[in-house]
């Protein structure tokens, strides 16, 4: 199946999820079996789990939704260790075939051009990788670790004063028009934990990108300029990177989301407080394949208008980042379109 057809399949699955539940899949989710536990569990799980039944993955969805408590993070638990206690004091069993979901390849999430996606389904010991991500829009102010932007068409399990609460978003919230709002695109998956390829790694920047959700003086042009001067396809050696697409189950921004700020195939960055700006990337020549909320699939060029990257992000109103930013916001009131 071609990459275009796989992105189309994801968009249609999101539509079917919306038809069934009344909202688009949430980007980050609490544990599906959370009712078993007396504590609030972090929303570590990505949009992939809820979407599985609509990708003809009913058995895998059952395995995921009935597993015992687990963190979808390679550093937290290893299969075969027996019983482990999480940081919240919950003890869970890791020796169980219900954990098979973590290392089961999902072929529909591997782009044919992304050679690293299926190199090792148990990379870092446990988890499958993923060539496709969901849009968190044109704002990086709220995208720290397991949080999503208010500009995204997708909701989240968010922390409130009463604990974690699900914030859902449906088609009716996309007032800019579904044909003008991107939902899915691509990411080149890392082949090792420190991957210095611009398309596959996320570089750390020293200046704060966000002040607890409020703008700072940092601007995306700083991220765009992190390419190595000797080879623009790489970051400089010795710098700290995070691997893109390394864990299909994890809702962290570097695993399963992207922003519509920098042009496709640009660098991706995080600051010291783990706020992220993640670019859509692919091995296709000249751009990425993207799926829109109306069900259409289009090719987005690396030369797309990205506005003024010297400006910080916005929380409301028109995007600062041209056509690419406009198709990332659901309700910015922009009149710009990719067409």
C-alpha cells in the first residue's frame, strides 16, 4: 500500500471514530484499564490505541485495552522482569501475554519510504515504531510532554483541578473548514536513540520556548537554524537529540505528533522544560504527504509559505506562520488555503 493510501486510511479511520464516538480520537489518553486503579494515571498513551478498531486491528485493540497498568516508555519497564511498582505506588505484572500489543507491528503505520520504521519492532527492548503523526497545530506553547495544543483538531486527557478529564473535539470545532485543516502527516523514524539526522532527531535548544503556556522571546527561526553548516541533512555531532517515532504507543510529542510551523523536512526542537516544536518529515522528494480533516490527502511542499518565523507563536486568532500555520489551526479565522 502506498504512503498516500495509508494516510487516507488514517483519515477515514478518524472519521469513523468520530461517527462512533462523536469526537476525533484524543492525542493522549489515560490507561485504557484505568478503572482498576484508585489513582489517576498519567495520559501516556497515544491516539493509536483508540483508533485501532477503525484500522481493522480489533484483536490488537483488545490486547491493548485489557492490559494491566503500564507506562509506554522504554525506560520504565522491561518485559520479563515480573512484578514492578510504578512511581505512583501501583504494582503491576509485566509477565503477561496481554503485553504482546507493544511489540506487534502495525503495517498500516509504516510508510514504504521510511526504512527505519520496521527495522526492529522491539527497538529499545519493547516498542514498535510509527511513520505517521497527528497535528498539534501551529502553537508550541502548550505542547510539553503529554499535552496538546488548543489549536489542534484533536482533544486530550488533560489535568484539571479535579484530576484528569477528557477534552474532546469534533468536526464542529473546526470553524476554519475541514478542507483547510490538516490532521495527519509523516515522520521519519529514528534508527538509534541519538539520531543526528534532521528528519529523524529532535535537538535540544537552550532558550525557553514557553513560559508555562505563555509566549517568550523564542521564535521558530532558532530551530530552523540548528542544521549543521557542514551538512544540512544533519545536526552537529555531540548534541543531544531525542528519537522521532520511536514508540507508537507513547503520546509524547516526539513520538506521535507534529506542528505546522516550520516547513516539511525541517529540524525539530525541544527546550530544557520539554516544550516541543516537531516538524513533519519524510523521505519523499520535496515534501510530505498530509491528510486533511475533510478526508482528502495532499502533498505539502518544503517551499510552502510559513509566514514570519521570527515571530513567536500565538494562542488565538490568525497564525503567524503563513499557509502552513493556517492549515494547522482549527479556528484561527484565516482565509488561507493549501489549494
